C-alpha cells in the first residue's frame, strides 16, 4: 500500500479526489512517524476502489489495485 500511495503524496500527481488524498497523506505521515495507521487504513478500505477518482496511469492503476487488495482484507 505504501509503495502505491507515495507518488500521490510526495509529488504533484493530479487526478485523485481530495478525500482520497487526505487519507493517503495521513497514512503516509503515520508511517513516517512510526504511528499505527489502522484508523486511516480502515477509511481507505471503506472506499470503493472502482468509484474513487484516480488517474488512468500506471501509478493510478497501482493505487487502485492496492485499494482493492486492502478492501478485500478488511470486508
């Protein structure tokens, strides 16, 4: 998950929804600070990967796949 979200929080890749960006950023910051990102991962798992706005790029497809795997782990 972290590998898929890093391009969206550390560079100027546009095309994701603001709500998705906020949660991705919080997961990233929690990881950097060695905090448990469980609450934010639960929020990501609650998002529908098929409906969330991500760009149709390699990074976007990687993020969408990571969101789908996360959702499958947290039904």
